[in-house]
C-alpha cells in the first residue's frame, strides 16, 4: 500500500506481486501496481498518475549466476502508453566468508506513445550498464543478517533524436534480514546520465520492506 499527495489530495495505491518456481532453475512471476512508484515525479506534481503491470522470467544456474527478463507496460492518466523491457544478468566473481562480489550487466529499452508531455518521456531509448556489486555481511545471528552493499557502474544511453551519452552510477545501502519472513533495506544512489541530450545528475534515497506470506 502507498499514499501519494502532490497537491491534489490523498491518493491510495497498492502493489501485488506473485511468482511460481517450476524447479530450482526457472521462475516466472509478475505484479500489478496502482499509482506506480516509478511514475516520474514531475508527472505526479501535475496530477498525472500511472498504473502498471509487469511479468518476468528468471533463469538461475546456482547462487553464482542468473539472468532475468522483464516487461512492464504502464498506462498514464494523460493517455500515454509506456512499454519497458529489461534484461539483467549476474555472475559471481568473488566469494568469501563475509564478502561477495558480483559482475552485473543491465540492458533496458522503452517506448512511449506521446511526446509533448510535461515529464521526461523519450519516444524510444536504450541503456546498457555494466556494474560491480559488493555485499558485506556485518552481523549474523541465526536467521538475522545485517549487511551493506556498494555498487559502481559505467555504461551508455541512447535516445531517439539525441544520440548517445555516458551513464555513471554509484550506490550504497544497508539491509537487515530479520528472519525468514521480514527484511528491510535503505539505499542512497547517485546517478548521472543524459536527458534529452543534456547530462544531468540525480541523488535518490530509497527504503523498502518485504513481508513474505
């Protein structure tokens, strides 16, 4: 559940997700989201909301290697239809008692049906982002695990009518797995990439809580 208020009254949204494991290697799943959290902030400040649905397929070789493909259509209240596609791969490159290092490769593309809108909305775009992720366990007691994560990435971005540009990202976060049911996380991310041909920076803070039932 979530609540949004950007000067147009309180609006209540929700997200419902589910998945199914065929075996130890294959998983399929999806989610539906009312008042999607990834809606551009400028859109929400102008009373434009979005609902979305997504589906994914995950292949996992073992704890060291996996690949996931995800597709997400979004329906904006101003009539825009957005389709997003993501392919993410991970390969473990170091394993220690308390520290692991992974190489990640992310590929993403999107399309939008409307162009003259108040929020950032490229007609077509494509991103590739190789990155390295470090995960360090700071405390472990039975099922409780407190860890910190660092990710650094450098890649590229292409947008129709604006060409190519450099993408850099860095993030730091901490996560607590309280037990088999509840885990929480907090992360800060610095991202610099082109928007309509102009390279801009973004600093964001994210908190999440997962409850399994």
